[in-house]
């Protein structure tokens, strides 16, 4: 019977960089918020719904909302990923709170009773 022992190469380093992972999480929160804001714009501003975000007639404004949010998410992810690559971010708790808040804002702004308060 053999027992496996961990070598130093197999043990995760607690001081390793987490910047790339945080860039992915934070950009996802920003993408959710962008989706919510674009949804509110499409529902509350008739010009945005009919012309500004209507990029493909069969799906209406949803095409512009989805494509716009995806483009914003990818751009933010690329920029943050490049800036935070191999970087250990010190204030992880604040970053997690900001990410959760951004996701919640994205969910809230796509909720019909919320954007109907603004004339949707």
C-alpha cells in the first residue's frame, strides 16, 4: 500500500495572484448591470425601443439589449483582465460586495415593476 504525499508543487500558494479571476467576476457584475440599464432604457424611452436598440426586427429591442450588454461585458473583462493579470488584489471583500451589488442592480433593473416606476 502506498500513500501519496503532497509535494510543494501540488500545494496551492496562498499568495498567488487572483486578479484574473476577480476580473472575470467583476466584469460579469458590470455586464449584468449593463443588461439591466439597457433593458430600462428600452422600456422607458420609446426612441431607444423603436430605433436605438432594435438591431434585428424579429426580436425587437432585445437584440440591442443583449448584444450591447455582451459587448460591454467582454470589453470590461478584457481591460480588467489585462490590468489585473498576475496581481494579488488586497481588498477582496470590497470587490465581492461590489460584484454582488452590481448583479443585484442588474436583476432589479430587469424586473418589470421596477422599470415601470420610471414610465416603462
